[in-house]
C-alpha cells in the first residue's frame, strides 16, 4: 500500500549508468501525487533511461529511488509486485498482432489476477470505454489507425488500475489531431481516475498545456525544473536552445560518436 501523503516518486541524487557510461547524475526529482509531470529533452539525453530507473529496470548506481514513499525493492519478486502499480506506455505500442484489442487489454488481467472470465470481460469493456474505443473491441491491431492503436495500448497500461502512469514518447508517429486526442486523454484520465502521470517527450508544445510541472534534461542532468509557465519564460541558453529548436547552441545535437582508438 502507498504511504499516505508520500510523493508518487522521489529521487535523491541519482546517478544512472549504461554500459559503464554515466547517462544522468545528480538527479533530484519529486513528483507530487496527482500531478502531471512533463520530462523534456533532446533525443539521446536520457529520458527513457530515467523512466527505466522508475520501474527498477535499471538500478541507480548512486542515490535513492522511492515510489509511493518506499524504496524500489531490491528483490525481484517484490519489485514485480511494485511494478503492478506502475502503468507503462512504451515507445511503440507493443500490441500483440494476433490478438484483438479486447484480448490485448485483457492480457495483464489474465496474467496478474485470478478474476473469472466474465469479470475480466467487463473490466476490459470499461478500460476500452475509458479511452473511447468500446466499439473497437474485436478489431485486430492492423485494423486500427495509429491513434486508435495507441489508445488500446493506453487501455492495456491501465488494466490493473495503476496509480502511477508513465508514458514514453506517447505522440511518436501520430498526426497532430491524434496527438491532441492522446494528450487530452492522458490529462483527462489523470484527473478522473486520480492518477499521477509522468510524460517523457520531445513534443514540448503539445505536452506543456496538460502538465503541472516540467523538467528538461540535457548534458546528463536536470537543467530546468518548474512550472510550464516558468519554463516558457526561462532565459537559460541551454533550455532556450531546446525549447526554440535551434541546432546551434550549448547542446551539441549532432555530436559525432567519439571513436575509441
Ligand atoms: N542499453 C543501453 N546500453 C548502453 N547505452 C545506452 C543504452 N540505452 C541507451 N543508451 C545510451 O544512453 C543515452 C540516453 O538514451 P535514452 O535514455 O534512450 O535517451 P532518450 O530517451 O532521451 O532519447 C544515449 O546516449 C544512448 O545511446
Ligand atoms: Mg527515449
């Protein structure tokens, strides 16, 4: 059970490494319960790496990662239990192509609960309804538009009623209209279901309107943390370069990979 009044996520002085290389360090992050937080930053800055630390998929090599007031468990079995309270919408939808929309949404319920089939069917119907797709229950992923497939994946991520939702690039590959639908859906679900949401994205302008807090990652650290309004007004050159999408500035967008001699 979550600790009462604890923030949904609390990172203290976290360092994350991959392949022996430090990707992020000195990360302090407090995500209040009920909030929508946008994690922004250029491609390759470590946004997905940060999410991997929240699910325990990647262990911090320094610092602490608390979810709902408790350190992420070290033991695999307890970690899997904690993960049930974190809904994840990964880049790409990960829908199984041989299963219908309804069967895809039912998967986590079949795997993680012992609920009888009629109850699962009812829950699946409710989740699909929540994303506005009850009529698509019997369609296969190939029969869905990109936006609809993303919404089915969202329904599946919500299947176990996780209090914390994390979204990795939820707008990738979607047209502007589908992007608007997904963003307002994310915000609406957060409010109506009383969730906490963390949205990782490089789509600044689509995401900031639904966010309560924003952070910008660049140069291996958090270079901005505040409200979207504060972000819009920042004069920090690193942050401005990212916001304004300028290729020249403190961030080397196209730095060539350094060869090791
Ligand atoms: N499994 C991995 N092993 C080694 N390096 C990785 C791995 N995954 C990502 N990286 C590196 O970590 C950095 C950050 O990647 P990532 O978190 O995916 O960035 P973002 O999601 O912001 O685009 C990149 O330089 C990437 O090459
Ligand atoms: Mg990523």
